[in-house]
C-alpha cells in the first residue's frame, strides 16, 4: 500500500493491482490530486465555528460523552464532521492522541474535506454514499496522516433522510482494532436516534420549567418560538394584556435578552415580570416569563403623574422636583419598579426592538411609523434575519404601484414555493395614491388566503398615523403599529451608531472617531436622523480616508447650536433626570442608578437637554 501511494504521488498512476488499492480509494486519490491537495504540507483552512452548534452537534456531544463515560479506556478519539467536511465537535479518550490530531487540524471549525486534506474515511463516506468505511495508514493521501487509523459512518437525519453529518472514530495505527468500524456505525446510529428525539427533549425541558414556575406565580408564559403556553391565572387576563405579556416572552426568546422588568399593561394596570432562558445542554430552546400584578401599595405611594412618566400625555401642571427629597423614602420594591420604568422611558428604541421581534416571531403583520431615516427597514431586516436565517426578503416600493402600466411586484410571490419564511417589506406607503392603494390592497388580499402567507411589514415615514390618507385602506392587513423613535431621542446611542456606519462605509481602513467628535455628534439635533448621520460620515470619509477623525473634519452643520423645543417624550425624559438629580442631591452616580442607565448615558442626556447643575 505504501509503495502504491508513493508511486501515485510521483507519477499519477498506480501500478499495483486492484486487490491492494480499492477502486473507491484510488478514485479519492485521483480527486485529491486534481483538487490539488499538497500531500506534503498541511494548509489548514478555518471555516468558522459556532459554540452552540446545530441539533446534530448537540446530539453528538451527548452520545460521545455518554460513551466515553462508560468506557474511559477505549483509546480512541471521536469526532463529528458536517456534510461539507468541516469538523464540528471532538472528544478525546487519549490526551496524547488528541495532541496528534491537533497537529493535523482535526479541530472544531477546520475544514477536513477531501479538497482540503485528501483521502479520509469521512471523505469516502460523503462522496461514495456508503454506510461505513475504514481508512488506515498509507491509504490516506496526505503524508501527515499515514500514522492514523480511522473509521467513519454517516448520520442519517430522521427528519428528511439526508446526511446530517459523519461520525469518525480515530486511533493510532499501532492500536488499530477491527471494532473501530462497528463502533463508528453504532455511534452514528445513536446520534440519529437522539436527533429524532430532540424535539421531545426540548418540549420536555420547556414544560418542566413551566410547571415548576406555575405554583409560584400568578402568571406564567412559556415559548419555544412557535407556540406560547399560558397558565390558568394568565388566561384570566384581558385579551390585550394577555397578548402584551405573550409578546414580551416571545421577544425575550427571539432576542436572547432575559431580565426582570416592570411593564404597563394595555388595561392600565402594572405588572412585575421576569423572563428566564431554558437551555438543553448548551442550546437555548425556550423562554419562560413569570410574575404577577405590581404591589397594591404602589398606587398610594406614587402620584398619577409620576406613574405615567414617559406616556405621551400633556403635562398635568407644575411639578415640585424637591418634593420626593423632603418625603420619606419609598420601599425597596417601589424603588426597583421605578428604576425599571425609568429605564424604559430613557431607552425607547429598546422597547421598539422588542415589539418588532415579537411580531416577527409570531408572524403578525405590522406597521412601522416614524420620521424618515430612523432605521425602520434596518430594524425589521435585523430582527427577521435573526429569527429566520434562511428566510427570504422581498422589498416593494409603494411608488411602483402609482404607475398603472407597471407589473404588480407583489404578484410574483403567489407562484413561489413556501419552502422557507418570506418577508414582504412595503416601503413608502405614505406616497401611495388612491388608485395605487387600491391595487396594493387587491394584491395583499390574494396573499393572505394562501396556505402559508408571507409576513407583511409596512413602513410609513410619518411620526403619527393618519387613517384619512390613501394608505388607510391597507390598515386592515396589519395587526400592530410600532413607533420607531427618532435619532434625537437616542442620544446615548449616537456614538455606537456612528461607529457601525463608519465600519460599513470604510471597511478595511484605519479610520476612527475621536471622543471630541462623538460629543459633537451627540449634541446635534439630527433632523434627518440616521440618513443624515450617514451622509455626514460619507462626507468625512471622502476627505479623510485614514486616521482619527477630529472636530475640524466635520461639516459646519454639526456645530449649529440653536434652541429647539422639546417634544413630549424628551420633556418626560428631562423631568425624570431632574427628579433623580434632586433626590440624589446632585450626585450623578446615584441619579444614574435610580434611572437604571449608565453614567455616560446620563451625562450625554444632561448635555443634550441643557440641564443646569443641581447641588
């Protein structure tokens, strides 16, 4: 075999008889030579590694761990490769053998396909579509693998009958055993069985957590992203309250954000709830929300005006900001609830992201409203791709319906196969004419009767809805309306948004923002929102392609300081900050803790609102 291998590497032919070199093995050598694979040097390629992994990876980890726990002296190493030949997980029974495999890059994340390392047992299984195969010593194409003996067997996915991966059992040629091949077959079969039972284990883990929380709390919700479970107490809630809490648990799972929150329900009552993750191994499989109504003493301790801080209501009259400082401090439960309420008030964009994530995960059509350029399209695409990585997005401009001669851009969705989630993103709905709105309404009515209709999201570039406009005809196709706040309400995020835009428009360049520039950007009103910020950064990049951006590099409009009238939301945020500063006697560290935000965010908002020093 060694003579045949060396002859093939030297001449490209194999003079040894077929009884020595199998036909499948020789064909693999020929493919490796054509790739071409350097048989003397390892040229590793890192393809990427996801620590959470897929269902097959989680099943293989569990099977390998159980096997090695029962037989610690097996002396072999076990690995799982995905259908493209990339190593996804590995377990070592022998540390010395593990170090040898590290040297040949049989490591999670590295490409071990036939085109990368030549002939291996896994490569033969994937190419020949056989149930198992063993490769040992000089049967390998690469010189650095001639010390290795391995056996591989495919993992058949019980859900679709395809190959979910390849189990490889490897050892040193000196320890080669005829049991290596049946071992690979047995482990591959166990991994397939575990994949088949994985949905049941996920459901069982979620139900166990749901049942454990039900006796302890008034309301309990649980979701795996597709179905929402509710406890008996939760089902006694009003319909709008029930849906608001269901949205909260779905958004927590979709965004992988878990915390205790205070929330105002549509009925006007307050709730104290907490979301927690449900894991199966290292994989997130669900989310559980538990809680109940806020403490009964809250209404007596807090005035109505303070309880409704952040609501879009007119001021109720002059406020005595020092009143709370003169009164006795409220209880710790009220203080925590107030911190959470203030955090929601001062970070309105976070609440909008949660609402969008909940609507996308539950498949509810919704309208996004807000000033032009606030990032409505970016929020939707980010949340949709996070929930459905394989989903397809179709973007339609409302202006395309204004022309009677143009083809209907929505009609093409009727003939597409619903093999994956679809998002229909309708932009510029406020630009529709009455005739165009009627055409779009007819197209949407044909979509909703489909067995698997796409998710429809509309964007309206106005800060408030106006049902008298032509797009009012389309409101029956949407279930929710979500307001995306303008950039001026997100002062503490301006720096991060500017960094993200700069990385996108100046990728690969050594270009950075100075702290002074970030402060200038935070002090500007941004009437054009994120679109204007991107235009400013493109202006800067065109004139300074490298180095650190300084204030003189910015256009003159960024330094225009003019008094502007605060909106209701800004006034509520300003009032909350002044209240916290009075109660903390000017201590900004304590004020930031009361508001539930970082000190840097507090400083930026103080500068933006022009709040005077409070001692």
